[in-house]
């Protein structure tokens, strides 16, 4: 099975991850997978994370565990059904309606892997981040309206400042707990990525989870992980039972082809988001930040009153302008890398489709898989740059604010 020779590499030009071509071999000393255990705390059973203390596994042992999971079985069944439903598309791309059928297939494939089966921790982080955002919004509304409540009331159901303060504290406690859970899940995610050949630390992951376009990159990484799992599962099956007919072998290649088409669609989505969403919004942010800076300068030149506030406002505007400038460069480089990578994806799709139509022996397919194994490992390798320029609290705050606006 032929896989992509392209490589996802985060290039945050001070702020945001980029995709780039290149190759970094997967580390043989991969870290182990995780174990989930039950413990009794205060008489209650709670699921705790003992994964960090898991016994280290070899890459092969880790893949064995992954393809034995219920989540992988679900993905496999879904892809097998897509091969049946869209066999005409997988066989022939010359018909006039091919484009519409292919889009339908790739959209179905992307929906199928939307569960982030390759990275369960990432799915949990997204859920927790949404909860934190909702809690922060609720807390902000209460803080803003607090002074409008009376100190006391004869009506036991009426809101008072004391009740408001209590609710604010409860919300803050929930936010703190959710942020702790995000930190824990981020640790699990880092270990998952490292086990699959990723080279990333906690700070780089933080920017990835914050940056606009981060979701697109994570989706492509997830697809790459599933591709590795599929390759391993097929190779194992053929080696254990090499006597297959052409139809059975074609089925295996069809499943891989479905994933490659989904991977191409992920490229398309990422490029469209850069062109149609992030860059236009970034231009507006830059324009507004520059207008704010000029207004602040004008006010500062007319009077000394409020200068301390104006100095702070000026720093905020300048930080925003700096981040936006770096963001623009990063997004443009990402778009170039995606275009280059998609060209290689198209080539691999063509080769795999040809294989789908011509596969005859298990031995030939197994050889193809073995020869392309390095490509699978390289697909999700990273060589992240240093990001000291935005490690300061001020710059990180500006980065998060700009990212939040871009994601709206």
C-alpha cells in the first residue's frame, strides 16, 4: 500500500503551526500506550489516569493494541461500507459525475473519522475547552451585573451580591477543574503523538490547540495515525493468511484509498479556511489594531491625562499588530506547503486506485505495504521550531485573542 511521502511539520512563525514537506524517521524508542484503571477515592469509584505509568511498548506492540480496540473496529467497518457504496468511484474517475460522487465519498469519510479515533485525548480537550469558554462567559456576565444586585433581599429566591459572589466562585472552581483536566489530557495527547513519531513539547502543543488552523492540522494528523493503523492491520492479516483472492485484496486497498481521498479532502478544507476565512479576518484585525494604535498616539500627544492607560493600550495594539503580521506570514507559508503536499497526495491516490483495479496476489500487496512503511511514519513527524518570541505572557495573551477572533 503506497502512502504519502509528505510530512506535517509545525512552523509557527512566532505564532502558528505550518505544514511543511520533509522527512523525520519515527523514533524506535517510542513511548508506551496508556492504561486506564479504577480507584476508590472517598468511597466513590473514579476513573483515573494511570497511563503515564504504563509499561513502555514497542511501536509494534502499540499498533497491536490500537487495531484491537473497539474504536478501530468501528472505523474499519465504516470504511468497508464506504468501499461498497462507492466502488464505482474507486474504480473509474473518467465519468462526468465523478466529481460529485467523489465529494460525497470524501465528505462521508471525513465525517466517519470526526470522532478523532486516532487521538481520543484531543477529542476530550475540545469538549473541555468548550465547557471552559461557556463557564468563562457565564462568569463574566455575573461579574458585570454583580453591582446591580442588592446586598440583601426578603425574597429567598432573589439574587443578591452574596449569592452572586458564591455563584462566581463556583464557576471559577469549575473552570479551574476543567483547566486541570485539559492539562492532564494534553499530557496524554503528547504521549500519544510521541508514540506515533511526533516531536513536540507542552508549549508547542499549547499553541497548536490555540492557533487558527490547529483543528485542520490535528484532523490531518489523526488521518495519518489511522492510515498507519490500517497499513499495519492489512499487513498482519496478509502475513497470517496469505491465501486471498483478488476481491479480498482489492477490499483492503479500497479501504486505504478511502482514507487517502479523505486526506486529500482535509487538504482542501485547510486551504479553503486559510484563503476564505483566516486571511480575510486577519486583515480586518490588522486594520483595526493599526487604527487603535494611531488613535492612542493622537490622544497621548494632546494631553498627559490618562497616559498610563494609553501606554498600556499602545502596547496591546502593537502586540496585536506584531502577532497578526507573523500570523499572516505563517498562514501563507502553510498554504504553499499544503499545495505541495496535495500534489503528492494526488499521485498516491492515482497509484492506489490503479492498485485497487489490478491487485492479484497477497505477496505483491504485502511488498507494497512494506516498501511504503517509512512514508506512514514520516507523515506525522514534526520538527518544531523554537517559539521564545511569544513565550511572554503579554504576547501569549495577544496570540490567544487574535486566534479567538480568527476562529469565530
